[in-house]
């Protein structure tokens, strides 16, 4: 299978990880970059061995060799440059969040439909085999009836990190909360009511700690905590009437097996644990740093090369945006918000 040729629009730090993870990819080739200025683009291209650098984003979108564009910009710029890339005839993978409102996300996908191109929001853990393995265990009824999903994604990020800045579309919810919310939705569906609390350094700053409770179909409850000023802590537990599925490194991937913890009789409080290897066929070297990025690009590039629909398209992105908007509204008003 041929490799899809990608261009990169970059101001965000994740682009370095994506390039390193895909250096030996059989599906993905980065052929051009623009970092928003002539010197910045030249240095970036030399550092990462990219063949062509463009002084402006517009020039990269005019590059005929580029088939698809990875938009790794500040969140506030995602919609503009995703739309412009689609209108230039490129497919797009846009780092999360793809837009800062539901209306913006709908605009992006309306543009993709008119242009006859594909766009995917970059919530990379959804592509990882450990996420799909956990979903399979739940779907097979191994934990009984689903009751509860809870998750955390916390880190002490640098003070000058751009995803802290409200003016750039930052904050804990739009940075780390995207992962946790997407996980709750992946296992339990779309929330019908949400309640959230946030902590800000000042009324003008972005939220830096955020927690949410969600009511989901069938009486299932969800809960997550995310934070930019918290000791590192990533976990995902999916709890049922008979046991729970535990993913120890849910957001950025790893080699640890997915754990199935089956509860014994209540008086004994015993449990029986089973461990399932994430990648038994060895398709990925899961001990590598961020193999999850290569998995994401492999899936999207393969779909583009074969002319099929990439996973996680319009319905997923719009539903996620609606839930994010409800959570932000709830935190700002300090009250529950119902989703019709």
C-alpha cells in the first residue's frame, strides 16, 4: 500500500511527537511543513528531515504533493485552518478540540462534505487497540450490566504552556478533559444531563482544574477529573454489576495489559483478575514512546489510500462538541445542564 503524503501546520508541541512516532511508518509520509514563518519553517524541516518547508500556511495548502494536512496549531486557530485546508482540496486530521463550539465543528464538517474530503478530530486514544479491547470486554458482558464509568487525566503542565491560555482556546477541560469525556461517551453513550465544577486562578484565566458528573442512558453514571496543576494521574475504570475493566494508561498508550477484575460473592469480597494483552499479534511496539500516534495516523492514512471513510467522523465530533459545551456552561453557571 502506498504512503499518504502529509503536510504539517504547526505551532503546537504535539507535532514533534507525531513526527517521531511516524518516522518509519509504512502508511504516512510527512513531505512539507509550515511553522508560520520562513526561518521557523526551515529550522523545523531540517530538524525533522522534512523535504520542503513553506514560509506561510497558505503556501503549504497550495503544495500539490500534499494530500492531507495535520493541523497542530493553537486550538483557537483550528477551525480557520481546517476549513482552509479542506477548501484547498486536502484531507485533514485536526488536533483536539477541532472547534471551540458546536457550530464551529458543524461548519468544519459542512465544508468537508462540500469539498468531498475527509476530516478527523485527533482524539488519538480512541484508535488504540487497548481502548477497543476494553470496549469488546464490556460489549461481551464480561462485567455484567454497565453501571459507572470514571476517569482521570491530570498533569502539572508548564506555566507558559499554550494550552493554559484562555485566549488560545486553552484550559483543563479543552486540553485534558477531551480525553476523559470521550472515554465516558465511548462506553456509555451520550449524556442526558451534566454537572461540572471548575477552578480558575482569576475570572479572566482559563480553568486549570475541572471535574464533571454525567447522567447517561440506562441509568449509567459517569465521572471524571482533569487538571493542569495536579500530580500526574491517568486512569479509566468501567464498572458493571459483576466486575470492572481497568485501563492503566488509557490516554497515551502503553504495554500494560487491560485488566478485568471480577468481583466474587459479597460476603467474601474476593476478586478474580484476568489480564488481556493489548496487541497479541505484535502489530505495534507498544513499549515505544507514543505508539498511539502512529496507530492513529495508520488508520487514517490507510482509509485515505483505500478510498474509505476514516473512523470518528462527523457524528462523533459533533456529539463530543455538544457535550463539551454543556459541561463548560454548567461549570460557568454552577448548575446542572440538560442535553436534549
